């Protein structure tokens, strides 16, 4: 059983719109913040990976908005790597306000060489660091043929 | 033949990140800006719809990042309603830098009553206003059976 | 002796610009965040004051930028009320990265009635709550005549 | 007589807060946007100056908030260089909604070498380009003694 990594943050006044709720684009920023914190816990400061010559660019984002969150609400953002490919990573995101699922989403990142900007394999230490936080990735491949 | 509504904007310095490119979440804001401008051209000021008792909330956003855009770039954001349901609308978005497709995405909005916050049908004037900008919606339903 | 209230936060990637440093306008947002947290500690949730019919609007902001801060830096934002007038409050802000003073600033807020939007006196519980965090305000008024 | 450079922009939904007005920090971003446009008209694209080895950093910002602006409002941001020193420039900013003065402010920028990050004199073409947009700077020094 994997337990999702969770980062807690408080909604800022500037992140809310005239409807009084978190402006929709800001959840994508929340995903980014949570990913930085997963990095810190699982691998180390994100800047260290960049200094070592690797970076990530976002290839795809998907967000479903299920309930509103408001100024001063405390949100729990959980994040689970669901696919660690050769050069790309997919992560699932859930934002909760207490028991309420506020947002569900997914991001796909591609690893690139910081100098050339070209795709590169996921660095070994990143892969090793993320595996304990991922869903049973081996299971994807090892499903017995029918 | 439908021609997409297009809104042009210039990338602001504050919208770019240390990689020197538009931060990924900002494209979702660009979608929102373009939708406001489609409203102005097709229906009228967005605030007029709110004053008349209807508003929209975002239910889903999807973004694919295909090429980078940078500070001071001029982007063309085209937007096409692809589904006008009873209470919900889906729009397709494309962001171009000259001929280059930078981002492709989709949003789904649900119409709500401003007082109750509950779902409500798309207002008639909104539907009539958007139809000329939409892909051939009737075609979806009228495709002959094979 | 007054000890300043301090709120700690970590610089987000989206808050940094292509120079690799926190974009200048974001420090004004940091001031706002720190003020919300001073409220929580000194008085209670900011929303409670609004529910009781009082709100604040910003009348003036001043920021001096002394040193850069970067992605993932941990900043300490200290805030000291320097004037509690009848309807207005002035606060001094300092943002530090370790021992380095990154930004120094000041904000002036005016209290308003949430319904009318008109100026109103600082609520009593707000004044009582803030006084222990303020510089010696009494001193201003009680200076003996020469 | 100098006529101020003015840049017009429309308030975005995401720039407004739960009070329904432009969040205070966003005016500092508006100043930055207007300055980029003054550059384009007076000197050329800002990126050209950076490519030539010079950049600016903000040293000080001051904002006075006089009236609210709301979603979809069209604002005129006028900007006047009030001091062109050896390595620093001061500009005055005014934001208007029709005839109403919404915000009045000031920024001070310091010119730096892009490689070393150290102060450098204002490039000659920048000085020549800005002078026609400035208040009568010579007048400051040449005022006759009483």
C-alpha cells in the first residue's frame, strides 16, 4: 500500500476572485507547489536537480473542479506518481478541504537537459526517490496475460 | 464553415518564470481572458449576464503544452464552443505564436444561478450569441446512422 | 520592548521572474499574507471581523528592495503596527532571508463598514489585539510638552 | 510641455479579489506593464536592451490607492520619467478610470550590467529615448536663484 504525499497550504486572499473562491488557474499553481515539496521530501531541493543538469517541463495538465475553496481555507494537496516512464512522469493530484474533495487533477512532466533543452531520461536518484511514493508501478507491467 | 474567435495578447514579464517562459498555470488565465472577450463580441459584457442572474463556474480544464512562449511575445488565443448542452458548455482553445501552436486545451463551464448557486439552463441570449462561433453543433446529433 | 510578529513562507516558483528572483509586486502580496497571519494570532480569523461588519482597504503601500530572494528561499516577514489612528492603521514590514534584509516597506489601511463602504473607527477588539504587537504607540501622544 | 505616455489595459477577472476590486499588489504589475510599453515606443523592445547588456532592477515602489477599479474596467496608465540620474531612473505613474484617478504611484529603477549584476550608467540610447517623455528635467537644476 502506498500512502500519498500530502502538502498543506492556506488559501491566500489574492488567490480568490470576485466569486469569493480560489480562481481556477491557481489550482495548477498549487499542484506545482506540492510537487516541489514532494521533491524536497523524496529527493532533495528541486534546485539541486537543476544544478546537476536536469529540469522538468510540463507537457499536460488536467483539472476537475468539484467543490469551491475560499480565503483562509486550509487545503491538503496529495500527489501520487502514477507513471515513471523513460523520460516522462505522470502524477495524480487531489486537493481536499477536510473530507471534501475540492479538485482532482493530473500533470505530465518531461525531463530535459538544462543546457540543450532536449529530452533526457529521468535521473536515477529521482526515480529511486519517487518510487516509494508511487502507486504500484511494477503492477502495470506484471499483470499476467489472460 | 466556422471561423474561430481570436483574442490577441502580449506576454507580461510577471507571467514568465525562471525558465524564461510563460508559467504553465498562466495559460489557464489566458483561456479565461479570451472567453471574456468572446463574450463581449458575441453576447455583451460578461457583467451584464451576471446582473441578469446567471454566472458560470469552471468544471474542468485541460491543457497541452506544445511549445514555449516568452516575455513580450504576442499570442493569438482562439476559442471555439464545441458543445452547448442544457446547463454546460465546452470550449476548445488554441494559443499560437505566429504559426506555432504553443498550447492546446479545453474548458467545460456550468451555468449557475447567481443567487442560489445551483445549475441553470444556458440563457437563451447566450446560446444564440455563441452559436455562430461554434463548430457545427447540429452535425454532432444529425450524423446519419451507418 | 515590542517583539515583531513574524510569518515565515517559502518562495514559490511561480512568484519568480526571468531574472530568477521574486517579481517585485509579489512582496506586496507577501505583506498581505503576513498581515492575515498577524490577525489570526492577535485577534482571530480575518473573516470573523468581516462577518462582524468591518473590513480594511489599502490606502498606501511603499516597498524598498534591498536584496534579491529566489525560488525555494525561506523568508521571514515581520510586521509591526506603527500607528493605530481613529480609522486608519500603519504597519511597518521587513522581509529577511536569514540575516539579510531583502525588503523593507510600509502599508496604510483604512477601516470601512462592510455594508456602506464608508470609513469607520477601528473595532475595539482589533485595537486591543494589535496593541501588544505595536511599537510604543502611547509614547507618541504622551510626550511631555517642552 | 510634456505629454505623458499612456498605456490602456482592461482589468482581468483573475486580478480582482473577493471585495470585487483589483487586488492592491496588481497595480505594481500594471506599472511594470506600462513601463514595458513606454520602452517599446520610446526606445524599442525591452529585450533588445537586455541583449545589449543592460537591465533594470526595481529599487523602490510607492502606491496610493484613491478609488477602486473592477473587473472589465478599462484603465489608462500614464507614466512620466521624473528623474534620469547617472545609474537610476524615477518614474511617476497615474492610473485612471475615465476621469477618475484610481491610483498614483512612483517607481525607482537602477540600471545594472546583465553579466555582473553591478550598477551601470543609463545607456545613451535609453536616455535619449526617454527624454522627450520626461518632465522638464533640466528645469530642476536651472531654476534661477530668488
